[in-house]
C-alpha cells in the first residue's frame, strides 16, 4: 500500500487497516527512486488501541 502525504499535512488511517502488520516503512520520494534526506526530519507516529 502506498499513501502520499504532502509536507506539513497529516494522514489518519482506520486502526483496523493496521491489523496484522508487523512492519511500517516511512520514506521519501517515489517508489522507484527513494530520496535521501540531507537535513533532519521529524516524523510523528501516533498509535492508539482499538478499544
């Protein structure tokens, strides 16, 4: 699954979508051409229980 988010924007996913996932990869650039970041980037990932 590939989701695109612009800088300074947030993306909310339904918690059930992540059921069974063992790994989550966050990266910049296109699928065929990842981009190495030359400056520090801050990514915030929030996770909450289903209940």
